[in-house]
C-alpha cells in the first residue's frame, strides 16, 4: 500500500491494528520518511504485551487529555494517556510513544441511561512523546476513525462489501471504486438514503455527471443532486 505514495516527510500515517507489523513500521519511517500512529491489538500480541506495562512503570512522565461528546442518543468520554518508550523497551522498531485511550459510552433514551460500555485501546507512535500534545493525538485518532466510520464501515455494513467475491481481473477494484463514490455521495447528502436513492434512480443522468466532473463539489454545483436545505 505505501509503495503507491511518494515520500511523506512531516506526515503522521495512522493505521488500524491490521498494519501493526514490522515491515509497515520500517517502510513508513525509512522509505517514506513519515511518522506513524498504529493501533495495537491481539494480532501483534508481543507488542500489546509490552506496551501495557510502560504506562504503569512511568507514572511521572504520563500526559493526559480528556474529551466529552454527546449526540445521537449517547455521551462518550475519551481519556488519553501517553508516555515515552523506546524500541529497546517494546522490542519493535521506531516505537517512541505509547498511548492508552479509554472510551466510556453511555446510551440514553428519553433522559434515561439504557446502557453503558467501556473499552481500552493502545497505540504506538514513531515520534517522540514531546512532539505532540495529548490533545493533538486524540485529534489524530479521531480523524482516523472518522474515515473508518464514514467510508469503510458504510461500505462493509450498508453495501455488504466484505462478502463481495468479484474475482475477474480488475472487476473487484472497479466495484470498490463505485462503492466509494456512493459512500461519499450519501455521506454529503443531508437527506435519508432512501430519498437520495429514489432521486438518483429517477434522474439517471446525475450518475454519468458525477464521473465526468473533476470533483464532488463541482458535481454538486453543476447538477444539484440534492434538494436545497
């Protein structure tokens, strides 16, 4: 994946747990001259086992940030703790920061709490712990998951992409691209999925218009696919 990109000095690449592998760490830092921030889960069991105790051993170096958000019938509290580490301590290359994010969610209906949940997730970064503030790291993590929830989750759940078995040469890539287009359009519309779908079905010329425009913004300006708000 990273081979497709040019050098990225000064950038922080955020990855989910699937990419917590030595080769990705080396390629990001040495080949692309970028930093990384990677979620650590059970697929990298050795790294996960090593990063947990770092925060317990270094209480004096821990920096913290906390956010509280509400909406869509729930309240979510995020607590981030970060501390310096080293490749010698973790056994993994280019790891200089460890973070623990604790998420507490409270689901509410009609002013009453109907459910709660709590989870902890660990991250490692290739940058020094003094490079970014805890608030900035929370922003990087939330930015990553806004893409995950706004695009990948929509494609996997709403469009059932995970079960697609398109195997003809190039067919799978084309279908992935079309689903991405659809996810972007639906994400920008302020109307329900069913309303947008009926409009696009009735005005089929809107779809070739999307492919002929240089950007989604140009398509929205020229073809006006959504009702005025």
